[in-house]
């Protein structure tokens, strides 16, 4: 029987691990299929407090991992595939083994949707990203493009106009599905140039492996063109990593876990942190804050269990 199991090892999971370990709870962290979460695929992080010159995403994760380990957190690469709360305690199935725990912190994150093109993963952090807030400032006075047609794509495009010389908004249809107010803002901004009825079929790189252009295909005419851009911002949504909890914990229509009071789920002993429940901010620092809250709530929950036990 574990005191605390933490699912996920991104910013939320590792912050929860640091707090739980310092509370002498010896948490077990199940790192899952993407140790380090989305930060492990990021290059320079300039907006995490305390690093005035920025820090590489993987290095930030390694620092947090070492900090949690120093205080007594334990780590396993196991991936959670099932979840059960029918007994007195919650259980997770990790690599075909059921593990019982008094408290569970779910910080399994969300995965950005990409196009599935060749060599896509290699380009992440080298001119391909899914976060304008994180990476927009690196692309000052150069052309960039945003792929998508919803509110997220509109917001990313508008944010990027602060930095880029031109923002091409590429959408496979002939009109956006974003809200009317967001569409109005996009069309009113002279820096944004929509490209309709088009899909990206290939990424073009320079000799250093950095993005230099995208190949476009018009879905109505099949005509192909090349568009020079320094970065591609993919804004076609995220998928929360909640497959193991579907139908068992409360989720919204898109599958994000629903947290009350920042980190508490509806079920006693189950706590939630980071992008697995955050549809709005999706920042390393907010994930870290939620991880802190989840660990403190879990610690209080365990203290109450002991006082009643």
C-alpha cells in the first residue's frame, strides 16, 4: 500500500512529488510514456520564474526530478492503463500490475495534436510548436504560420502579431469555426493573412534542420505552393491523457478531468493537477502551482485519515 502515487512527471507531477516528498510521504511517481511531459520537447523556456536568461525545457525537468528524488520521491517508468475505486482505496494498473494507494495525484497532462507528417517529432522545438505564449517571442520580425480555424488558432494568431512580421492562418475550410468576436479580431488585424481551403502537406527545413517553409495543397484545386515561414504553430487542439479514467472520474465533454477547489476530484483521495484538467492556461508555471496544491491537499487528506483511523 502506497501513501501517495503520482501519475505523470511533467511540471505538475514533479512539483507534487517535491511537496509530497518534503512532507515525508515517499511518493511513487509513475512517469508514463513521455517522461517530463511537454517540457521535455521544448527548447528554451524564458517565462518560468527565476531563470532570467531562460532554461532548456529538458534541463528544467531534470532539475525538478533531481530535487524530488533528493527529498525521497521514487520513480518508475510504468504507464497507467487502468484505474479502480471500487475498494476502500484507489488502485491504478501500471504495466499490468495493480498498485494500491491511499492518495492518488493524476498529473498525466495533455498531448498536443499534430498533423502526423514525416519527421514531425524531430521538428518540435525547431520551428514547430503548439504554444504561441511559450515560443512566440523567439520569432520577432519573421513570418510564421498558424494551422487551425477555431478559437485557439485565432488567439494564437493574434498573440503572434506582437512579434512576427506576418502571421499566415492556414485553414482547410473556407471559413473559421472560431467565435464571431474572435473572427472579427482576426480579420481586423492587418498582420494576419488567412489562407483558406489549404492543408500543410510537408515541412521544409534548412541545412541546420530548422523550419524554413511549409508546402501547402489547396483542397479544391489540388494546386501546391511553398510558403516561407520561420515557425509553424499547430493549433488544432490537445487531447488530455485521461483514457484510464474515462467513465470512472468526472470529465468534461472533451475528456479533461474536472477539479474542484483547484486540485480535488469528486472522489475522496483522488487529486488532479496540470494540463490534464487545464483547458485554458497550459503553462509550466500554472501546472507547477496546481501540482503544489494537489500535494498539499493530499497531505491534508492523509492526515485526516490517520486522525480518524
